[in-house]
C-alpha cells in the first residue's frame, strides 16, 4: 500500500515563475467575469451589448421610413414597375423631385414657413421666459391657481379650443391672415407655449437665490434682475425652447389649415394635403399614375429637409440645453 504524503508537505504544481497554476485559473475567471458583467451593472460588456442592440433597433425604426422615402422618390418608371427593385434603384431619376418642387411652390412656401416659424419661435422664446421667471421667482396673487391653469392649457388638446378661436378670428377679420398664429405667441402662448413656460420655470427655479439678492442690494428691480442676471444664464433653456418652437411650428399643419383656408401664402406644412388634392384631381382626369407615391415621398422629403439640416448643425447645443434645463431628470 502506497504511503500517503501529509497535506502540509504535498508538492504544489508551479509555473516557471514560481506561482501556483490554480492562481491563474481563479484570477482569469474573475477578470473574465469583470469584463462581461463589470464591477458595476452598467460597466460590463453584456450591458453595453444590450445598449447597442437597443440603439440600433431604435435607429432602424426611425431611419427606415426615411431611407424608403429617399429610394422611392428617385426611382424611374422601370424601377417602380419592377418588383425586384426594393431599396437600391438601378438609375437615379430626379424628375419626380422636380415635379414635387413645382407642385409645392417650394421657394414661396419655404420663405413663408421660415418667416412664420422664426417669428413665432422668437416670440415664444422671449415672452415664455418672462412667464417662467414670474412663476419661478416672484410672488403674486393667485399664483398657484394660474400655474394650474397653465398646466391645464398644456393638457387640453387644441381641437377643444379651436372653435372659439375660429369665431374670434372671423369676427376680427383675421381669417386668411397670420395674426391668429402670431398673436398667441406674442403673449407667451401659441403652439406648446405652456410647455415652454414650464421649461423656463424649471430652469429658473434651480438658480441660486444669492444672485438675485446681490442684484437687489445694488438697487435692481425685478425686471432688471430678469434681463441682466437671469437671461444671460438661461442660454441652455433659450436654445431648447427656440429649437422646439421652430421645429414644431414648421411641422404644424393643423392651425395653418384652420386659419389660412383660401390664402395664397401657405407654409410647407400644408404642402402634403395640397399635393394629395392635386394628385386626386389628376387621377380623376387621366387615371391612376405610378408616380403618385414617389411624388408624395418627394414632397415629404422637401418639407422635412430644413429641420433635419437644422438639427445636424445644432444637435450639440440642443443636447447640452436639454441636460442643463432638467428635462432629463
């Protein structure tokens, strides 16, 4: 019978450098676990992989219609009739885009949209800041009741209040003019105006009170504190509100279609309905056309192209503004 060696004197397998080999196995397993799972839940490779899959899926959901729009509007008649051509056309045909440009009256409608959206965005950026500062830093009677009314105006859909607005515009003779669209923004309301007031209120509420107290010691009143102290600090909120207001008013077709019924000066947001009506009239005269869908795609692309370009050049300031105004908290 073989003689057993005591555990204390049992030899241990060692590497060339003198370390036990089982140490490398435990260390390697621990390092592998740290790489896959991470020391924290959001630092591991598994979490990053899940995050990238989620981002790719989200990007596909948003970019797939845009890619389909672009590929459809540049197809010629042969590619449109060929079921084998789905995404990549054999030839690039720009005639459909030119027809959409003419049907939209693009140059005229572009400047109408640009002037209208920019003016409303400037009005809302300035006057919503005044209301937001008042709700955040000033004390006045019925403040909570007015804040409740502000939130209520944000919750109520515009379809509920459009009828009295139409009656008022007709009584004042403002139908087919831009006044019903500009005047609400001049008083800090308009499309999504309540949301912009809430954004400013959130931002001004986070500013230190010592700034106001120092300005008041120097003899500054409420208005001077607002435009000399608070407004220079509100650059992130100003960027967010201006971009939101500009893009939303650019894409809004509901209010212009209510007030600009028979006007010759219409924004691009009403272009899709105008193109659809023109195509319907042509189909009644000469029958359906294979270029109906490409024309709609080309019109949609021309309408959304300016906001896309705006976002490309301002995305860094927009993301920074969203983070600093507290919208992601």
